[in-house]
C-alpha cells in the first residue's frame, strides 16, 4: 500500500493531500462560487479525513428516498456509489475510497446563508477523537429541484426519542449515566468553541445503533457562534421545540449557553423517566406562559436525589444559577465512575441512591401506573418538531414559589446522606 508521508493523523498527510485537492480544483464546480470556496478552503485545511468535504455529483447517489421532514429541511436516505475518501494512493495517483456507502442527504428549504451557516458550524464541530457530531461528507445538488444538499453520515439507530420510546425497559442506570455524561461532554466541546446549538432535544440526538453507546448531535441549522447572534430582539425569531426552549428565550431574550443547559435538563428528565416533557399538554402559548411562571415536569420521587438536584439546577429560571457544561461534565463523569466502581459493588452515594430508586420503582403497584414510557400517547397538539414560536406578552421568567426551598432542602439531605452513607428514602 503506497501512502502519503508526513501524516498529521492516521493515513493522512495534510500537505500532500491539500496539493492533490488543489490540482483538481478546475475539474469540478457546484455552480456557486461561495460554495466552491467553502469546499476548497475545507480541503486545503483538512488535517485528517473526518474534516474533509467534497463536491459530490448528484448522479453518484442511488436508491434515494425521503425519510424525514422537519421545520427547515427534508432528509433523504441514499447510497453513495463511490463512498468517502480513505487516502491518496501514490502508485495509482488517485484517491482510494471506501466503496458504496449509506448516507443522508439534507435538503434545505431556507436561503443559501442558512445553508452556509449550518455547514460552517457543523464542520467546526468535527473532531476525530470525540465523535460528538455526525460526519459531514460534502455537498451535492438535486438535479430536479436545483437545491443544494448536505451529504451526512447515516445513523441507522435513528433518533434518541424513538430509541427511548422503544427500548426504555432495557435501559439500565449504567447506560443512563453514560448517555448523560456523553451529552455533557459533547456540549462542553461545542461551548468551548463558542457554539450554541439552540435546538437541543432528543430528536437531534442520533445513534449508530440501538446496542451501542455511540451517539452524535445533529441539526446545527439554528446554531450560532457567540457574538454573531442578533442584538435586536425585534428581529430575533424563536424556533425550536417548545418544552426544550428556556423561558428567557421564549420571552425574547438572547439565546446563551445557559439556554442549552436548560434544554439539557429536559433531556435528563426524559432519559431518567422515559417520558417526553409536557407530552400530555398542548404546546401552545398557554404552556409557554406556564413555563415562564415556573411550571416544570414533575420529577418522580424515586429519582436519585443527586440527579434530581442536577435537573433542578439546570432548569432554574435564574440563568446565572445554572451550571455550565464543563461543571456538568465533571459531575456526571464522577457519578458514572462512582457507580461502576468495584463492579457496581460499593457504597458511593450515587450507587446507594440508584439501588433505592430501583427498589422503590419495583414496589410500585401496576394498578397505579397504567401509563408507562413504552405505551404513553402524546397530546394531539404536542409538537416535538422545530417550528416558529414567536409568542408575545409572556410574563418575566420566574421559578415556582417553592422551587428555592425544595432545592435547598434537597441539597441538605444529599449532604447529610453522603456524610452518613445511609439510604435517602
């Protein structure tokens, strides 16, 4: 096998490969100079395969079929005949490719600037070591509609909400804690790059398959770089899934990193309970008003208190009280490691609380729990896809009148239980 020398990562030499790309610039065009420049710049700067994108002619795709339609785009499944680049073969003087490859084609209904914004942010989240976002292979153009499309990694496991709905009974606490830590880890990475997702919910968390812990974040269509967000509230549209949007954002305030943390609180709740927040309510202005007035999903009493405290801290109406993802990452990693210590046979506080939670839930009478994470039905007007949500005349966000007292008492009980190593039920 003849490969480039001077690798920056495995099988990849940045200087050699950028030269090969540059020599080929005059042999292709997307038909749009801005997009051409975006692809060329990415190719010249790619220091490993995962950061490489290409212009891919539409006739290189087969078996194209629509699989999803969101508020801003339509998603198709397809087979890429050639597949992505592996390396440059010196002997053959050509790129070696993986061969036929399953991919997703994402067609945008919005304007070109929206398309370019998502591509730029998606590419900047790419990191070969963390695998927090799905791979971005390149750009193509639908030969019938003339619309540009992103070519993305296909995740056969689907989205996390469907995964929870179908498999919640098979979720153990090890997997729950791992998923929470991995999500916090990914958003720690995003926020370190000053990227705010702005549409963080389980529908935008994708899995490689139902058996692995390999999850990635998708759909950066609403994402922004800190500092590039509009400073004029009158021109700031609010898009997203209502239960996951922070109350201050609903009221027209700027979307900050803390708003992503609020969304994470709802995701923790959903992973722990199996229920989507406010699944039994109409997602309308009345719900938005109640959220601003302090309404939050009811956390089951058997939930480990350490996790309950994390949820409450993350969905605090006071933005400055919410933890950062850097803090959450450390906290959740500790819980995960403590729980797994000594093959789950230990007296760590999280382990004690989880054991109590499992015992408590087992003793719940089936007659009193007719609605489960497997069989629950959503309200006909509960909408879990992103949409425009510009509500007016919402009250200033506040916590429920008992919120601070409950959080303080919870924190004290955790401290006492931790010191005494006794069950907390």
